[in-house]
């Protein structure tokens, strides 16, 4: 009897996954068709959304075509005067390995108007995390946007943009693992355009398929005893008279500088490695804060929280409910 129930459960699970795959393929086709008719001012937003939702690997040709046009536009006379557009274009082109300079940001220096452009400042803050060594313009832009957004947040906690601003400050996209941040982005991603609705449905299906794989493959947690050492503690021991606060500031600065070197190696046009290997290298760096963020109980709260986000609040029940209602 137990064997029968187990076999029935496996069969039902296989049917559910099979249904998800069929619907997934249908939505892929719909989105490709919708992208062909996308509005003139929407390509950058579409590429960013696909990447943040972790479905961009299905649309590499479409994304490359969009970015080639954007690169031509950025280097010509069609540069935008909007901080958000300039920042997003810079970030998308640089992370794809295009040669882009920080010159486009010079027009925003000492311009007081952009202090109140919250979405533009968020875009600038996100772009600043892709800086190379020696790019002081971008470094200063990052510090300035961070300070302005932090100050704005203190006085506007009830604003509709507050949660998104706080999330970006804590989890800048370039230094975060896409899969762990995708659901939060989806919950705040809205629009009346056809491609937006199709992309939302595709992302939900993708989440369900990934969740099924994770539940099947992740059976038990690693035994972590929290004895991996602390660089801050080592620095304090080696530098007598140094406070924990000073040591932490030094480590944060050191990590920031190392990210710049990693960016240059991975995101330069001269990078000899494949896109998949480059992404893997960056993801290893993104994983480090999660793997070494021990608390006093020797557990990894950040990692545990992110894993739970992948395995809870599933869209699977919603999808099955929709299927039954359509039957």
C-alpha cells in the first residue's frame, strides 16, 4: 500500500511538472512575440525585468539586439537627459561587457534637480556598483545617491516608493543572487502592457519549476558550526588599538575595492571567458555574504531566509487552481 501511494504521488508530481512545462513553453512564445512589438521607450525596462526575474537566458538574442541599439544610441546624439534612463542603460551595457564610460553622468553633476528624482537616484545607486578601479565619478555618484536616498527614506517611510528604495539600498542588484531577489521584484512589477503581463506569468511558472527542483534535490542542510573565522576579528588582533567599528569600515572598503577589480575582469570587453563562466564567477562572490553571515547561534539567518523565500509563498497552488477553474 505504501509503495502504491508513493508511486501515485510521484506520478501526480510528474504530471504537475509536465503541465507546468507545457504552459511555460506557451508563455515563452507569447513573450517573444510581444517583445517584437514593444514600445520605443520600453526595451531597457524589459531587459532589466527579464534579468531580475531570472528568465533572461531564454531571450539572449532578443536582449543582444536591444543592447546593440542602445549602445549606438548612447554613443551618438540620442543620449537621454533622464537620470534613470542614463543609469539603467549604463548598467545594462556594462554588465553585458560593452565598452561604456562614465562620461554620461557628468551632465548630472551639481544639478540640484536630480536630488528629488528618487527613481533616478535608485538607478544611479544601482549603476555605481559596477564601477571599475579609478572611476571616481561613479564612486562619488554611488556615495552621493546612497546618502540622498538614506536621508529621503528617514522622512518618507510612508511613501509608496519607500520599500523599494530600502530594498535596493540593502540588496543592490549587481551584488545579489537573482533567484533570491526575483519574487520581491515580481511583487512590485506592474504595467498594462501586454509584454508585462506575459512576463509576469512566465516568471511565476519559472518559480514553480525551480521550486520543484529544489524540493527534490535539497534534502538536508549542511552541518555548519560557525567556526570559519572572522576577518574583522583577525584584523583587530593584528592591529592593536583598532576598534571593531574601524575594522568593519576597513573590511567594507576592502570588499568594495575588490569588487571593482572583479568587475573590470568580468565585465570588460576584453574578458576572454564565456558569459556562463563569467556569471558563475560573479555568483560565487555574491554567495559569500550569505555563506559567512553567522549569528551568535552559529546559524546563517540570511541564507535560511533566502532559501525559505524559494520554498514558500509558492505560485504553484495558484497555477493549479487556475487550471481547475479552466477545466
